[in-house]
C-alpha cells in the first residue's frame, strides 16, 4: 500500500490562523476530481494560487477579502467554470463550483 498523502503537514499549518495581509484566513480548497491526482485536496492558503502546468494551461485563484475568483493566466486552452469558458477577467467562485483545466476537473470548496 502506498503513502496516504505526499503533502507535509507543515505546508498547511498557516491555514489555521491569520496571515501577513491581516485578513482572516477563510477555509477554502480545491479538490481534484479527475486525473492522476484525483481525490487530492489542496488548501487555498495564499492570496494567489496558480493551478495547471506552465506552457500548457495555467489559471489563478485569488482570495479577495471573503471571496475567491479564478482567471486564465496562460495556455491555448482556457479553463472552464461549470462548463463556461473563463478568460482573463476574474470570475467569482462559489462553493461546489467545478473548474476544468487541461482535462482535469477540480471542485472549489468554501466553508
């Protein structure tokens, strides 16, 4: 049986308190639904988190006070949000939204 998780607990400890911006940390994550990393959950602890593969397709998820937005950064294939293409203009995320990027589906989880 392989390891349960390759993530180190110390990488995620900052999500339990405030951060250097003075904003209260909101509990949010991206859960990978398909592909090689299916089942993995990535906490959104930074102001900007990029997802994807440079040179192929990259999107950014940005925290704005108590909300999160997603937008296209680079690559020919644009990400989709609940089946609709996402461009360079930020689009608000809601709990349960599905982002697809380069054939991988991810779900935005916001509590």
